[in-house]
């Protein structure tokens, strides 16, 4: 098996070019999925605590059926009338507040964020985008300029970063939470002001609603509502990147509900199609039409009957099975159990999370909260050896990221906790 | 029915925002597809002479089966090892010459062209991209800067356009074809030189291998081979956008074979997944690895087992059914028959094409070859009334574009010609 894997890796380095990302020291060959489980070539089962894309479960039968039926009936571009994509857009918009009226579908979170950024620029006639200093929103030329995770790239005339809000490693020590909130807001204001001093002007703020790539921080209470007001006062628009935060990941439909703000533009992606490329940029009709008028945007594969049928099946599954409630209850119990482990292992510096998205921050001994990315990677490797798939994330790569499909059960969580306990009990380092 | 369509249009204007492109004065509600046919809500059959995406036929059973089987087995990102996507990349690379070794999969032609442009820039350390003055390569912030179709946007420091090569409306009258070729090459050279004079430097040339959006011109013999040599002499790379030109559209696998050049980077998209979002950027391993090292590119939905299974099924269908030969023979007969119509209707200024991609250029009476976009639109409307779907294209929007699925048959072509004859026989204008 090791030989077969080695051969596959060599072929992969040639076929994809070396440097294409691969998980684990000894990568897994995965051949089958079902619900919250993945299976390797030898039939070994892994509990999937990593994959948010197959949100209603790997190989979900309702999704498979919808996909096959639609592809076997009609899958064509959107310049003919077709009820499916229209109904899907209506349903998606209705999952938000009244400020969200219209939808532009695309194929990836990157494409959807491209649309959102350009929409903000067209609407304001200004260029400057503010993001956090630990974020990632996608891989295109434009969107990758917002990538600060692990690669503190220089600010440009058109992109300014502010320190992401967090209480674990606060901007300044010794402040109350309210004072800390003020301190972060001052930095956001500074990023906005610097655009006003330059020629670019301020177009908008883009954030992941739960700051997932930043490491899922606890944010000072009230920060996002006040940030929203500040952005609007400066004439900008607020973009919520819900690619990771949305679709009931937090136990509520949208991450911005958990973080307490109301975005002007909402970007969704990963879980929307349970693996089918599908993303969306949703906003007021005015914002959407402003974008369309400027670009005459057309996307060959999007707004298709296939995207619609699969997208509808995913929402049907979430609603029909009450997965939001599953996420809330299993997630809360899992987080509480992990919080309990904090005392048992000093390397656990912090446990944070919302719904089925939990981060366990690994630090070196001592009060300095020094990040320990090697230990986080080690924990992920040992959990994998035990049949549980996670990964490490955060700006220091020291956060064990737990983000299973929404169908992850209480029994799955209990098995995981057993493996987690074995992992922290064994010698390491 | 008209009322139902009106209602759907109103809902669509709200759900997508007004301005989302729609074909025909009275848009079609399409509900089903099969092979080269589409069917409206009333069961009326339309012969599809427009859609290149469902290349192996609407609702192709082999594709449906592959899609359902794979989605029901495994569809996950590419950071686990999976044989399918590797084998698909190997197979795709092997369809090119030896200079193409490695593949980066993505979800749309736009994403694949983004990768190609950035790859050229990283490889050369220079920024300047040359494209034609009548092109379209995609809809992102970066790629849309190359859009010159119907929107002569100003050149930028990083994008220069040269006049696309054609013999129908030559750059200068009274030249031999060899002299005309020289004249276009001089304009290409000028575009390159202007980068060398500026700070940007010259990174590369991107063209659709058959200049599809330009209106599918006949190009002076030898132009592309000499353009390739000129680009390489200037230290640039040649990007072939095969999104429309490739996958046997011309009767050969690649448009660059028909146009006689050897690209460094090949971009494919539309037909690859028969409707599943799937695209690729293929190049030498060195170019691909250079891009990966600079970007650590990762695309959630691409290089997936689903893309691989569907992509393989499409190639299986093309090869198994010998669709390249079908395209070559049906396309040649169709073009020859349309050329015959030229004399019968003076409004047909030119008939051009390669394989199953034929353009009929509509002009006003007289020697000036004045484009008649209204007539082209009228012809498309009347053909639609008769049950045949086409559209108009080209820089003047006056070319009736005939680009059916590759499974389009000789009998389909004969029925179309009958409808075409009826259309040109009736009063108009």
C-alpha cells in the first residue's frame, strides 16, 4: 500500500506539478465517502471532521438523485428561461433579511468574491477594500491580494488590512472587553481613513463573518455591529464572506447572525452544492443591477438547471432533517467537552467555536501563549492514525480545526473525544 | 404560454437582477434536452446549433451515469490522493504535444485564463499581455481587461491589443495574402515593442486559437506560426485559449492544430464536463510548478473525483464514437452548402468555418461589406421560429454563429439548411 501511494504521489507530482497541496506526512488515498465518513483504499473508515463542502454528507442520496435526474433532463446556460435557477435564487435570497433581494450565481467562492469586490467598487465609485490581516478569500489575481494568512503581504494602494478582532491575543493587554473593542475599531477606522487620504477612496469592508481563517477568534462583543455602522458612515459597503460561515455551520443559517451584523453583500460557496461547483453573490437588487450594467456579467456554467437542482436538494436536506439543530446541539456538546480538556493538557491554550466549527489552539508551555504549529500538526497526524480527519489552521497554523459535515452525530463526537483523549495522553514533542 | 413566460421574466428580473442576458425577443423556456435537441415547455423540439458545452449531447447517458456513480461514491477535494483526477490530468496532457506535461484544474474558463495569465507573468517576471482587439477571455477583474468585443476599451499599461488577423476586412486593401500577413505581424510586433518601451515588459500573447469571438475569420496563411516565433523571440509565452476552439470543435482535437502553432500554455473549459463546471490550464511542468510555487494555488471544487469521472466520460464519448470524424464530415458539408447560398442572397457577405463552427457574415448591399447586425439578429429569430437555435457573434454582432453539439448529424444539417433557405427566401428588412 505504501508503495502504491508512493507511485500515485510520483504520478501526481508530474500530472499536477509538484507543489499541489496534499494533507498528512503519509497522504491518504481516499476512495469512498458516506455521510460523515471517508474510506481509504484498504477499506479503513475515517470519521470526517474536516470537510465542510459535503455539508449534508458524503454521497448524500438526495443530492445524487437530484444531480442525476437534472443532468439527465436538462443542463444548459441561463440565457434561456428556466424556472429552476430562478426559484433557487428566490429561495436563497429569502434565507436572508429584506436587504438581500437578488443573486448572481457563479462556480466558486473566488468567483463570487470577485463579483462582490467589483460590485462594491462600482456602487461607490471608489477602489479601497479593507480586510483583516489574517484572511483568505480566494485565489484569483484580484481576490488573492486580500490573502494575509501566513503571508503578511505588503499593503497596496487599494487594499488595507486591519488587525482581526480577538480576545485571546488582544491588541493591547489590560483592557476591558469594551476598551478592546474600541481599540480594534480604531484600527479599522485608521484603515478606512488612509484610503480617504489617498486617491483610492473607501469602497468597502470584506470579512468572513466568523473570521474562520484567522483562527475562529472570540471577538469583542458588539464589534461587528459597530464596524458595520462605521463602514456605512464612511460610505462603504459591508461584504460578508459566508463561504465557511454560512449554511448552518454555526447552528444558525448565517455566520453574520452569530456575529451580530447585517451585510450589504453576502458571498456563499463551499457547502452550497455538496461538492458541485456552486457559489453566489447576493445583495440588494440595486447593487446587483449596478454590477450587471457595468459588466454584462455572464458565467457559462452558473445559474444552470444543474446548479439549481442540486442547490435546492442541499437546502431541502438541511431543512428537512433539521440539521441546524443537529449542528447547534452536537457542536455545543463537543465544544464543552473540549473546553473541559483544557485543564488536562496545558498545551491547549484555548478552545473556541460556533456550532460545528471548533478550534483548539495549541501553545507552548508558559504564559506567553506561544503558538505551537508543530504540535497542532502532530495532533492532526495522530488523530488521523486513529481514524479521525482534522487539519490545522489559523494565522499561526497552530489551531486544530474541527469542521465536520453538518450530519456529524453525537456518537461521532463521542468517538472523536475518545481518540482526542488518547492523543493528548500519549508522549509527544 | 406567453403569460407564463412574462411571469417568469418578471421573477427573473427580481431574482437575478435585470440585465442578466437572455436570448431572443420572446425568450424560450427550455425544459429538456436530448442529444442535439432542446425542448420547450410545450414540447416543441428545437435543433440546437448554438451550444458547445453539451459537446457529447444534451443529457448524454454516459456522462449522467459517470456523474451519478461518482457523486454517489466520492466527491472530495484534492488534498487526499485519488487516482481519478491524476489519471484525467495525464490523459488530458497526452492529447497535446510533448511541451504540455502538467495540468491545473479549475471550475471555469475564467479561472483557467486567470491562471494562464499569472503563469505567464511569473515565468517571465514581466506584466504585459497582448490580445486581439476583438476578443473575450472571461469575466474576472483581471481577465475582463482583455475584453474588446463590442466594447473597445482603452489600452492599459499592462494590456495591449493588436488588430485580429483576417482576410475578409483586411487591415489594408490591395495586399497579397503574404503581405497582409506581414502587416498584421507588424502590428503584433508594435504591441510587444510598446511594452518593452514601458516598464511593464512583455509577458505573453493570449489568443483564441481560431479567433472565435472575433467572428471566426480566415487568417492569412502562416500568421500564427510566425506570431509564435515572434513572441518567443521577445521572451514571451504563447497562451492558446481553447475554451471554444478545442475538444474537436474544428474536427481536430485542438484549434491550434488548425491554425498551425504550438502554444506554451493551453486553456480549456466549456465542453470538458458536458455542463459540469470544469476547466484546465495545461503547460510544461516547469511553468506549472513555477505558478504553484508562487501562489500555492488551491481550488476547493477542482481536481475532484467528480470532475475527473465526468471529464473522462466526455473524452470516452468523443473517442468511442469518433466524434472528431463526425465533426469534420458534417461540418465540411454544412459549410460547403452555406457557401453555395452566398450567391443566392447578397446579404451573405462571407461564410467561414472550421468543423462544426461556421459563421455566416451578414452585410448590407454594396461593396462596402457594411455589417448588418439587425439582419443577423432577424435571421436568428426566424430560425428559432422554425425550430433552430443559433446566435449572432463577431465584433459587429453580424455573424450568424453555428456551433452545435459535436453529435450534430448530417440529417440535422439538412433540416437546418431547409429552414435557412426558407428564411432567406422570405421578405425581410
